[in-house]
C-alpha cells in the first residue's frame, strides 16, 4: 500500500501510529481531532482512499437529505439518515474486502454503494416499485445486494448480530480462510438477546468476524446512560472472550485503521473483535421521529461542531489533497447524479402482481397455482 498524502505530524504527537488494541475498550483511538488536526501519524493507506472517503461521505450526506425530502413530500414512506455518523459507516465499511459478507443495521446503506450497489437500486428500494430488484418486499432502507455481499437487515433489533456470526461460522466450516464477516449494530442492540447469543458464539468459535457498534448515544429515545451500567460498550467484549476497541467514530481515518486491523486479525484466524465507535445521531432516529421531544438539542448543536465531514475535509486541506473548488464541483456533480437516478426510478411502474407468487416455492402448490391463474385472468380483463 502506498501513501496517498504526505501526512504532517504535530509536535506533541507520538512518532508511530498508536495501536487501537493497546488503547483498548476504555480509551479512545483517534488520529485526527475534532478540529481536523492530526494528533498521531497516519499509517500507509491505499492510494486515493482518504479522498474517496470524503467524497463518499459528502455523497451520502447529500443523498440522505434528498431521500428525506422525498419522504416529507410523500413520495416514499420512510427513511433513516446517517447524518453525523458517516465516518463510522464508511470508515468501517471500507476496511472489508469484496469477498467478505456484511450484515448491517439501519444506517449502513452507504457501505453498499461503496461496494458497488447501483444507485438506482438503492433509491428504488425506498420506492418499492418495479425498479426495485427486491420487488418491494422490504420496507425502505432495508437494502440488500447480492453482488456486494450486503445482506438486508431485519427490523427487529439485533437479529443481524446472530446472522453475522452464523455466516462467519459457515466460512470456518467451509474452510474459506480468506473470507470474513462484518456485523453492525447500534448501542440499543447491545441490550437485545441476539447481542448476547451472537457475541457468545463468536467468542466460543473464535469466528472470523468484526462487530461494529455505532454508539450514537440514543436508542431511538433511550439515552446510553439508561441503556447500560458499563463504563463503555466496548468493555462488554471482554466477557465474551474477545478484545474490545473504542474508537472516535467521527474520525474516519481512525475508524478505517481500527477496523482494518480487526479485519486482518480475523482473516489470520485470530478470532473476532468488537469495536465501539463513539459518534452522535444529528437527526432523528428516522423520518418518523422528532428527537426534540426527548433530548436536549443543544447537545446536538455541540456535536455539529464535531461534524465528521468537516473534520476530514480540514485534514485533507492541510495535506494539500483537497480544495474548495474540488468540493464545489463534486457536490454539483453528485446532485445531478442523484436527481437523474430519482427521475429514472420514479418513472418505473408498479411491481408486477405476478411476483406475489415467485421466489416463495420451488414448485408452486396447487392452491397458489389456482390463485395465480385467477389473478392473471383478472389482469387481462
């Protein structure tokens, strides 16, 4: 791997990149601080990665706002933004390889796009119309994409935690030594039954797995202080026989480096890692939620000053790897790309009624076959 930028060191920074495993579950692994100042040496990164991460975060912020606007206009039924959490999403997601299987929670859709999911399919899933490859069978934001090995979440909290360890165990049994699994959750999911079951089996099996907990400090309306008595969420990992890391979730480079190290560890056969990424949900839990009803929004204003996009942008400007002109051009191009995709998707017709009977049975039973024939006759009348 080669350096994308010639990183600069501050006088009080360590001479080598700190090890997130040494920082552990009670500290906070960080490379770039809230003001965009580099506080520790950044290791060698894949060519172009820092710039690509900023572009992906900018694109997701713009896409989220457009999709939320569509919901407010009644054109889609539901949406959950990742505003304020883009660094935790993309920094962690970028650390996995194309052969790995990923099991997301609500706010990780940007990872699917990063891995190659078509923008039209992402948008169509929220419309649930004929352009949606999943045929409108899932509520919005439940993306899945086979080529990207990105598996749809289930709405019940935490179920993907067990799904992820099951897939990791399957890779073990099949001897797929170069394939690992990523599983995401929010802080609220750590109170679910599936969290205990998934973490327990992951530790027992030494599964090739990385769990990422986005601690955005709110499980819908429940604050973290009412969620757990543990000093951190990361410290919970120790009880399950795996290391826990705690990372600044608004530092995209720290998120990437920590997750990449955990992914490499899993790929070597050294077992799972649990990573808590400390961040903040700037918007509501979803388009159905008004956070001002249950939290002090002055705290959100303080977290806006720690915006992960502005932090990484400031760092890139300091490295000479980004400019205001680049950002202006990129945002203009992104806006057009999103607009064009929305227009294409919205022009699609409804999902064909015949799909009610497909993908359910290998051989349709007589009762459903009769119903299918009756529906086809009615459609032709």
